[in-house]
C-alpha cells in the first residue's frame, strides 16, 4: 500500500526501502539530479525527475531490476513517478522524506 501524500510511510515499507544500498544510492543521486545524470531530451531533471533508464544505467542493472528498486521507493513514499510520453521519470518527495525521518526519529 503506497503512502498518501499527507501520511508518513509505514515503518516496515520505509525500512525495507532503506535496507538496500542501491536504493540508498538512488535517493542520493536524485537529491542532486543535474550533478548525477546527463541532460534529458524529454523532461527536466529537477522539475520532472530522472528517466528510469538513466537510473538503471547508472546502477549498472537492467530496466526490470531498476524498476523494482524504484517501485519499492515509491511504495514507501520516498519518490514520485511521472509519465511523459513513453518514459517514467522519478524524483524525490522531500515532504515525505522529511516525514519519514521524523517518524524514524520519534519511533525509536
């Protein structure tokens, strides 16, 4: 179940999303997309997000593997997907990331 925009991610989903080095790397890269990815033909790196194919390439994995990592991050509410033409672009959801940080801090 994906988190709603106003609710913090469920702790189990959040921990699952963060318990993988590749997913943590994706979150780091998406924090500064212009520094980590080449310019895109469709979609602005900051406004629209990064194309999933660029993320897969940077991870050194195939699109299905990258899609699974991105799905887990999206299900936890840490990133958002946006379709432009036939491509899916991903960007961090800073509001949800802040809520997740607070949730983790407060729950321990």
